[in-house]
């Protein structure tokens, strides 16, 4: 996720009018994840996920995101 942080920041500003650089300290982890998961299908972050390979296990997905 950190590799695509700039895309997530841009998506948050465009879709929620939230400047993450200013508000990240005010968001709980749960709220942050819910907002990330709520990004529209047209968001840049969702386009990254759409293009990601499908993995059978959480460990395989974790290795992909860590690479």
C-alpha cells in the first residue's frame, strides 16, 4: 500500500475532500481502512487492485503487496 500512497492520497482528496497529510493523525485505523475500501471503482487505487494478480492465499497476496 505504501508504494501507492500518492494514489491513495489523491483518491482521498478527490473522493472525500480529505487531505491525508493533514488528517491521517485524526483517523482511526478502522475508519481509514473503511474509507480505502469505499473508494469508487474509478479511483486510482482500485485500478491498481484490479490489475493485481489473484492469489489463492493471504500469504501470496501479502508477498505481492510487499514486493
